[in-house]
C-alpha cells in the first residue's frame, strides 16, 4: 500500500515539457499571421523557428549538462524493507503531511491510515506532535513525547531529510510505563508505612471509587484498633465520621478522638508529561491529627513537627521553603553544610548564598513551588564558602498542604579538603620527579667540574695566577651542589643517613646556632617532654628542618616592625590515644615524637596557608626568598616517614608540628642493616689494584679515570653496562667495579648481577646523582657500596681505598 502510494498521480516529465513547447510555437505563428496578415511572412517565421529548434536539439544531444546527476525513480518497497525495525516505529511524510511510507511496527501501533502528527493519541500529545512538526521543518530536528488513551507512552524523534529537504522521517520508540501505584502499595507494607505510623501519620491508597487498595499498619490500627487488619476493598469514607461542623474523626472513636486532617496525593508517575486523570488515578490519603497537621498553621517551623522530627535525624542536609521563599525549617545537617552550624535557620534560604546568586535561587524556589511537581539542581556559592560552588537540589512538594519546595544540600567541606590534598600531593609528586631528574643530570655536570678543578689544582700552588680562579670555580660548584641537595630534599630523593636518635639531642645541637640566627630581640624557648620515644632519621637533615622553620619564624616576627618576638622549640610525646583523638585521616594511629616550632609573628592568612609547602611559593620580596625552604622541609619530613602540619591565625603567630614515628625495631635486627653499606670504617689503603670503571657520561669517566690513575690504580674503562660485562666475561680480572647506576640499555645494578655470575666475590662501588635511599630499596645487592655525586677527586680516591681495604680485611 505504501509503496504504491509513492507512485500514484505521477506523469512523464518529458512529455509535459514537449506539449508546452509545441503549444508556445503554435501561438507564436498565429500571432505573426494576425499582426501581419501575410501568409508568406508567417511561413518564413515558421521555417526559421524550425531551423533554430533543430540546431538547438542537435547541440543538446551532443553535449550533456555538466555536473548533472541522474537519479533513479524511488522504489518505496526497498525503502520500507530498509526501515523495518521490530523495536521502533518509522514513518516518512512529505510537506503536505501525507504518509509516504512506514514500517510494520508503525502500522501495528498507529494503523496504516494515520500520518504524523495526526495520530490516535491524547489531545495534549497531538498538540506536542504538531509543535514538533513545525520545529522540524524550521530547525531540521525536534522531539516530542506522547501517550494514548490506554496509557501507552512513546517518544518521537523527527528529522528533516531528502535532497530538497522535502520529507520528514519519524522514529518513534516506546517508553516503558512505570507502576507508581504498585510502588506505593509495596512501600506502605514496608518500612515507609511503619515510619509514617511512628510519626503519627496514617496512610492508605484509595481507588477512584473510594475503596481501599492498601493501608499501612498505622492506618489499620487507628481505623479498626488492630494493626494487622486487612482493609483491602473496604470503603474509605466508611471508616471516618463527620461530626459537628466540618470536624472529621475516626468512626470507631465516635467523636471521642481528636479532629483529623486529610491530605490527598495523586499516585501518578511524576515524570509523565500528562496531568493525572482523577477518574482513573488512585490517591494516597494521609490522615493526621489536626493539632499536628503537616503544612497547616502559620507556616513556620512548628507547622510540621512530625515531618521535621523525621528529617532532622537524617545525615542529609534537608530544608523546606514555602512558595514565597521563606524557610519553613532546616535540619542540622543542612545548616552544617551551609556553614552555619549552631546558628538558627535564617528567614530566607537566599540569606545563605552570595549576593550574585540570591536572585537565581529565589526564582528557582518560586518556579519549583508554582509549577508541576519536579526536581532539579542549581549551582550556587554559599556565603561561608564563596570560592567553591556547590550543588543545591530542589524538589517541588505537593499534597502536604500548601505547595512547598524541598531543598537538599550536602556538606562538601571534607570532600573539598581531600580534593585539595590530592591535588597538592599530585603536584608535589610531579614537580618532585622533575626536580630529581634535574638534580641527577646537574650532579653529573658538577662531578666533572669539581674533578677537573681538583686535577688543575694539583698542577698549581697557592700564589699562582690561576690558583685563585680555580678555587673560585670550585667554590661556586660546591654552592651549586648545595642547591641540588635542596632539590633532592624537596623531591624526597636526597641521600639520607638515618640513625636512631633522640629529638632533644638534635634540638640541643642546633640551639646555639639558632640563637645567633634569630638575633637578640627574639627570645628562644626550648622545652621537652619526658620519656620521648627514639626516632630513626638523618640528624643533619633534621637540623636543616629546624633551621628552615626557625628562619621563616624569624622573618615573620621581624616583619612586624620592632623585630621582637618569641620562638618556641618543643618536643612532645604523642600516644596512640592522642592520634585517635585527633581524628585525622592523614596520620595513622601509632606512637610519635612531635617537634613543635611556634612563633609570635603576624600569622599566615587562610588563602596562603594551603600553598606554603608548594615549591617556589613565597610571600617575601623579590630577592629575599627562593620558595624552597618549606618545600625542602616537607620533602625531608615525608622521606623520613613523618608528617608535618601548619596552623595559624592572622595576628596570632604560626605553629608547625612535625610528627616522626617512634622507632621500635630491636637493635641488630634485619631492619637496621641496609642492603648497601653506608659508611665503611676509614682504613688506609696503600696497595693499588685493578679497577673496572663503567660510566656513560664522558666528562665524568675521564675525570674519574685520571683521578684513580694518579693514585696508582690500573683503570679499565667501559662506556656502558654491556661493555663492562663483556670485559669481565672475556676473562678480565678486577679488584673492584666502580659503576654508575643509571645507564642506557644495561644499567649498573643489572650489570652487577650478571658480573656476579662470573665473579661472585667482586665488590661494586655505585656512584649516582639519585638518592641512596631509593638505591637501597631497589638494588639489594650484597657486598655493594654507594657514593653520591657530585664528588671530588680526593673523595673518590678515599672511597675506593676504603672499599678495597674493607674487602681485603673481610
């Protein structure tokens, strides 16, 4: 039927055009004869027209129009086969609104004679389809939802198609119908019904004919005196009694009970585009004592005591506002999330947001209160947290007295704090990796510079013209080496030499230096707790932590004008109970020894406090701070297994607390024996020997070779790990392997493991610009030592002699 519909009424296009040309020719000839009355002239005109027409026809046959594409006449049966879908109705209409073709699913749902938008649906649905048709012709695309009298629900997608945009294609899908009545009935039989009964609310689902479909246990108890009574099919009105005036009560109480208030809530799908039909829609009837009616009274907080009592115990932040925007009530969780914990709820919820968002919130409340029951979200900024937008949920409430809006707000302060911490940790890790890589490469360069300076100094004596210049180069190189140690400390990759120490001892060692650093106007107060647990850390690095914190405190106190102040250094014992009482999600439960550095300076503002540990962040004037002091402190503390926290109020000073875990490992246990020997005992070595030097950096290898050769060693060089391994495999006999750690293809540790297969007792001295702490964890090779870069010629010679003396003695 549809395939034939597309072909009806069509005629050959060429024959119509030919008839039009012949008609025009006849009229022209007759017009010439009528005007002139000369048959000869008419014959000449006719002959000329025939000649020119023949020439035009011949040219048209010889040359086809460029760019013209021939299209086959549409075969609508093929189109119908192509759009056949069992799950979707598809139809095509033309500009006149005629149905060009449709698939079988469309015919089964709407019939073969119906064409969109004129389908057998409800009147509101027909209006939506008509509007969707107009939008599709205008914009090219539109959608609409529709339902029929039986409750079937569809969604239509309309698009403009065709070479000349002459057709509309309709794709219609079915939307599964929900069963709100069944859901409410099941809820009344469960926890919802018991919760309503506990709150003094009797609830029942009543059909349009007035009979009860389901009732809660509270309703049954009030209506019959038995909570287990089955009231299905019972007349709802028969259970009530109208007393004097308009007073309504329970029939079984015969006027002895209090007056009742009835609330009617249509049980319909809230997402439906159709308004519920009262003739077929069941109702949820809520029966409440008039003295405790929901939504009755003056509209204040006391107008819904039971509802407020139910919502106040929820951990979700909930509040309710009336249609005029006044706040009826707000539970504690809502006020806490809004940053007003402990305060009375304001008159209007708009009082909780910043000035720029007040109008948007007011309009949203009015829209949700006056329109159909719906829900949505609105991004706002709270006055207490103006920098962080939050999402406020709004839902229109119907059937509980006057229309109102339910507001939902979740406390996101902890979530935001954790997000900031994760972002800070991620940033610190990324910058730390970059700093560690830069320090490693810089250490290689400094090793070559320092070694070359040492070799040049061997050829010069004090007083030579070049001696002082070389010493200056060497001094500047040592300053650069100090900077790389700061970078490694920040990136937590510095070479630590941990010892089991007592914090008061470290504080005592550095106190005298601090008194000179902070000046005479600042009072230094040192206090210690008793029975402090030992900690395992590098004392030199801990001294740097104390000095950096003290210098920052000095600068903060001096910036106040007179430069006077008070600096407190304290150590405290922190037990597991104390940690649990802190309720911190960062520091795990355990025993700690705390180092506290507190000053009486101007304090740190909240917006700055969260950035103080970031690298290169400083509030000092240009040229007076690098921004690496606190970031270095952070790196040392974290690499030592500890935690650092900063507390401050503007005008009341700052307090830094470092928590270091108490060291409980028994002396001599495996945990105290590192995989790489740290400091071989100093022993004089006068023997010489054969050394395999493996280093991929040419300047470092050249300097190391010259330094060792000057000390009488026989040095064999290799440019990478593979070349060094080949030298051993080919039978080379060496007393010591001096190798870089990071090399292309085959690194130092991998080469050492392969060498041990041929020479199990051959000692290895690793040298690297990376951290020894990392190497101890990653290498795990026995009879191996480590020497950090940069090093001087003398340090290299002494280290090689110490290792050879140690292995010879063992």
